[in-house]
């Protein structure tokens, strides 16, 4: 997220990482992931709904509405998950009416290195 926040999407997209396990985990995220361009927050309440980053990201549009409840999961499609996030953000920034679909998972037994 920090690479996107300080690079291609700097000043155009807000990246927020929310720890659901309090301030200690949020602090650990900042240190271990070297986050400097993202907003990092925490909650001590259990939200009714959420998403773990390794299972995809939640994406909101500029209108505050959910554009994607979960992008492609890195654990399922590897690098293609990041391409999916970028294609979704690019579509939102370009004002596209349709959203890119999730990339299909790789066939069983295949390498995860295939490009999307």
C-alpha cells in the first residue's frame, strides 16, 4: 500500500490500514511494513464487517460508497491481486461505470507467477 500511496496514486487515493487488534498491532504494521505514506488506524471494537489485507482490500469510491467489498486475494492469485487493485483504482479515477472483474485463480498445480 505504501508503494502505491507514495507513487502512482500519491495525492489521488487515500490508503488506510486499520488494525482490528488495537494500537500495538497498528504500531507493529507501521514498523515492520515501513508504512509512511498510508494512514494507519486501529479499533478496539469488533466491526460488523471487515476484510484482511491478505484476503483482498476494501475499496471505496470518491462518493464514499463501497466500490469493492474485497479485491482479489493475494493468497489465491498472487501478483495478479495487485494488478486487480490497480485496475480497479484506475477505473475509479477515470470515472468508469463498470468495474474490472476478479482475475481467475491459477489452475491447480500451476505456478502463481503468471501475469494477469
